[in-house]
């Protein structure tokens, strides 16, 4: 039963992630991806569902064993490594390469650096 629940939860996460990606209509412009406030808004709309607004992980994210974005493990990764994870996905995290612009992903990495 637990295994079935985990599978359903993972499927839901991927479906939500893909749904968010497919439903974008350029609500976040290139300027927003480059601005601190725009990157925070983007994080809150796309990432906080699993990673939590503070980066420590939401309840759903913790059940999926998402990384704590404030941890030394994550913060010690290079910008290129973080860009790769956001772009191509990793473990339970879906890829965002088709739904976010490169500038938006770079803005998210800059914003992740502010999480403590």
C-alpha cells in the first residue's frame, strides 16, 4: 500500500510539474527571470510546492525526499550543476527545460544562493 501511495505521489508530482510547464503563457518575462523579485516570484510559483518557500522542503517535498536547498550539499554545487538539475531534472524532480527560459533558470540559481 505504501509503495502504491509513493508511486501515485511521484506520478502526481511529475504531472503537476509538467502541467505547470505546459500551462505557461510567458507570464514571466525575461526581465523577471533576471530580477531578484522576479526570480523569487518564479521560485514561489514553480518550486515552492515541493521545496517550500524557505527552501527547506514542503510536506509533500519531504515525502518525496527533495533536497533542502539551504543545505551545504546543495549550496556547494556550482551554478552549472544547479542549472543542469533544474534544466534536465533529477530523481523525482521533473525537467524544466521546455517550460523555463535559460535566463529564468539562471535567475532561479541566483535566488537559491540567497536561501539560508
